[in-house]
C-alpha cells in the first residue's frame, strides 16, 4: 500500500488541495461542510488555503463526509 501521507504531502506541495477536492466531490459548499463538521467557514477557508490543517480538524472533515480517518491523516 502506498503511504497516503507521503502521497498527499506531494500533492499539497504541487498546489493540489485535498480538502477542497473532497468538498467539491461531495458537492458541499464551504458553508455546508462547516455545518457538517462543526468548524467555522474561516477555519475551512484557511485549511483550503494550506493554513492550520491540524490533524484533529482534518479528522472531523473526513468523518463528516463518511471517509475513513486515514484519509484525514493524508491531508496534512
């Protein structure tokens, strides 16, 4: 199995934003995802811009859309 953390770190380094891609895949607006995961719109915007992507926040995002926790660990 490919190490998802290394793979995602490479994607982020290449300006890909996994959180934004996941949100769009689920057809969520930032506001929708904020309600679903309990974070603020400002927090989500910051994460999508590559700021403050704390593991706990990423786990909340993944859980809110039904993704496994290891996906959340890959996003930072």
